[in-house]
C-alpha cells in the first residue's frame, strides 16, 4: 500500500471526559466493535479509582495497566483506528493534555445528567488551543438527565463550540425510546440490554411512515417532529470544514453501558473524522506523506521493573515510514538511535512492529535518552510545536531526607520530571528545588518511586506558591529588572526559562502592573 492510502486509512483520536461520564465504557464498546476484545470488562483502562486518591500501591498497579492501554489499535472496516488513552484522574490532567498533542481529533463524552463539568472545560480549552476537531457523545440517556435543548445550549455556551446534533433523543430515563438520526432519517430503537448485539434500525424515509407511528405512538411522534423542527432552527447544520477547524461539534445521544448509539457514532466518526494531517514544527510544516520519517515523543513511561531502568517512550509518527532497526536522528542530542523492538500495545498484549505510518503511535524502549517533546527524524532538525508544560497549581519544595543519597535524589528528580510526571523549578538563590504539579497524587507517586527506584528519600514541604508563570520579554533590561527585583519569587525550569512563583492571583496582577514590558505565560510554549 502506498503511503497516501496508509494515511487515508488511519484515524488517531482520544476519548476524553470528566471522570465517570463513561469514557471507559465507551472505549470498551468501540473495542468490542473492532473485535479487539471479546468480552466487556476486558479492558479496565488506566482509570484511577476515586477511592485510591493517595494509595500509591494502587497507582503502581494502575501504571502497569496503563502501559497496555496507552494506545489501543484495531481495524474496523479497513480503517486502522488508534485510540489514545488518557488518564481519568484529574491529578494526571497534564498527561492528558500532552496526549492530546498526538491525536487528530477527539470524542468528548458528556454525562446527560451532569452536563459540562470542570474537567470537560479544561480539556476543551486544550482542544481549542490546538483547534482539534471534537465530536460529542451525550451518554447515560437511560437515566433521567437534563433537557436535551438545555444540554446543547450549555455545550455551546460553556465549551464555546457550535453543537450540531446528528441524532435526536426520544424521551429520556425510564421513558427513553431511542434516537432519530437526522442525517439518514432513520429511527434507532432503544433496547435496555447490556449486550453487544446489534441495534434495531428502522429506515423510515417518510415523515408520515406508519411504522414510525406504530413504534412511537402519535403523541411522541408529534413531539419528535416538533423537536426536529426546532433543532434545525436553533443549531448549525453540518459543515465538514467547520468541524475540522474545531468550531462545530457533531453531537450523538446514547448509552454506552447499553451499547446504544455507539456504533452509529463510530461509523459517522470514521466517515468524517480527519486522517493524519500536517504537523507544525518550529522550522516548517511537516506533511504526513513526505518521504522521510519524522515523529515526536509525547509520553514516557518508566518500566515497572525498578532493576532495569529502561523506559518506554511513546512516539507519534508524523511523516514518512518508521522502520524497525533503522538509524534515526535525535536532534536534541545530535546523535543517531536505532530501535530494535518498537512496540504496539493492545489490551494485555504487546507486539513488536516492523513499520509504522503517520498517525501511528509506537512504544520505544530507551534508557533515558528520550524526553517529552523530543523529535526523531532522518537527519533534519525539527522541533515539533504544541507540547507545552502547563502552569502547575501545586508547588512544593523538595527536602532531602538522606544527605548520603543526594546524587540519587537529584538524578531521580530529574528523570521523573523528564517523564512529565511533574515539573522541576530550581531557585538559584539557595539552590532550592520545587516540584510543580496539577494534582496532589503525583507527590505520592514521586516519593514512592524515588525511594523504590533510586533509593532516595525526600519530603515535600508546602510553599506559599499557588502558581508558576513563565516570564519573557523582548526588552532584556525589563526582564532583568524583574528578575533582580523579584529574585525571591523567581525560579528556573529545565530549559533555564525563568518562572515567577506567585502566592496569589492578586500578586500576579500587581507584579504584572509593575513590570508592564514582561509577559506572563501559563504554558511553557509561548507561540502556541
Ligand atoms: P469514566 O471512564 O469516564 O470515568 O467512566 P466509566 O466508563 O467508568 O463509567 C462511570 C460509571 O457510569 C460506571 O458505573 C458505568 O457503568 C456507568 N455508565 C457508563 N455509561 C453508562 C450509561 O450509558 N448508562 C448508565 N446508567 N450508566 C453508565 P460504576 O458503577 O461507577 O462503575 P462500574 O462498577 O460499573 O465499573
């Protein structure tokens, strides 16, 4: 197959949601359709249960599972589908944001009773930042949820995206009868069974089809036509370019648990979701069908076996063909690397791949040379854009508990932060080290891993800081003046970029006002 066909036949996406909306359940149903698994429950993905908030042994177990589900690949009707898994727990949100840099589109799951939730908003912000096309699955229609019009209005207002219903629900909760497909004028009847059997589909064609009346009754049918009329007045009709640009989201209603409405969404998704496209680098735009291979690392997973400190780096192929055992160029280290066992993962199995194409994600074994954001090429220097760090919200100071193990602690902290687990900031005054994260859970993970993998012991002391903002200025003197005047609140990230450690939002405002020529950034990539 030539590379253009390979590209056209690939869909790489992530399923995202606020925890508990039904992401795991939906993922599982898709895998069942693809024949990638055969029984429900075979994939409990890397969801960290609410009860396990600071149980690091549980986290360790989950880490094992999450390697296997980092990317789930299967074929469906000749299309190669790569679903990139994202952690459900909000403390791992940054991992999720980075995974979103490696997908071409997303499916957002919304709980029909809860509507837009906190994590939904944050995830959508990241999608907007990258103009990622979004499709929405409104889940749990078998439960009493919000009014469908209200829900769509909420989506539009809060997610700042035009909702475009592809299906429309008939009733909800115990009264849920099914959905009407607005695009192929068919009725999908709901059968409340947790089975994988196919759904009943009635092609109606005609508005006054007597079969419709038989199934729904006159009253429900009249309501349905009224609703549909209103839908066409209130919401945008589908335009592929608006979807591809991330302005318009096709919306489907269903119930993942009951496997209802899922297949419909999948088939529409495969039809309209875009295949791997161009990727921006600092140097130029990379097209997927270029003859030379290029790709970037967006996730690193430390090996579970602490005696062998090799890690798995996840690479998204952006252009050309990746081949096993070929020498590739690592621009940051200016060296060549060869990978003899690139892997793909599925459910609980792992296999070696000989080649991979744009859109594919492969796991590369490595003992520390690869960092998040690194690129691999056939010789060209490329820096892929859009893999930023985000302003951490919890900042703690690392305090060594065993002076004899200082070296191990330094190494451990560096390597774990290279993995993207947290961010490291070093204050030159007093050489204090701060770890910044988006959640508390990471501190337990880091502490546990420092002890078990590096033999180092540390404590994390609270600091008054609530945020770290990267600071830049075109005016060197203005920047230097701020660095001097605010030295007590300045630290440096790994790239040696200064960050301002703020104690509260008010402080940020005041400091911004007194240093008007300095720009404050909430992500480490300033031109995104
Ligand atoms: P998440 O990955 O987004 O966090 O959500 P997950 O799929 O684990 O679903 C969260 C809960 O919602 C699960 O129940 C799941 O069974 C339920 N659920 C998912 N889809 C539907 C649906 O369409 N209708 C209804 N009524 N429930 C749904 P749980 O009791 O928390 O977990 P479990 O014991 O079933 O695994």
